[in-house]
């Protein structure tokens, strides 16, 4: 008697209405906020401005350290 062909097992979970563990529905909630023109501009640009501010602070700190090091070497 010939052996029957083997079939690939189903690995995808069943998600029908009568599934044992139904998938929870995803609910997206959106809210609208009334912003002033300045607040709207800040909301749109804050990531870029914060990144630029951090870069400016780091450059200012490094410049201050280099100037302080040069001044202390010049005194001796």
C-alpha cells in the first residue's frame, strides 16, 4: 500500500468569528486641539528645534572648554 503524501502543517492561526482566542479589535482615538499660531508652529517644529538646541549647547560647551584650556596653558 503506497504511503500518502505529507501535507504542510497550517501555522497561521485561525481568526474567524468562532475562533477560540478572538483577536482584539484595535481602536484608534484621535483628538483635535485648538492651538494658537505660535503653539501650532512649535508643535510642528519642536523636534528639529530641540535637536538644533542640543547641538548648539554641545558646540558652546566644547568651545568654552577649548578656550579655557588655551588660557590656562597661556598663563604658565
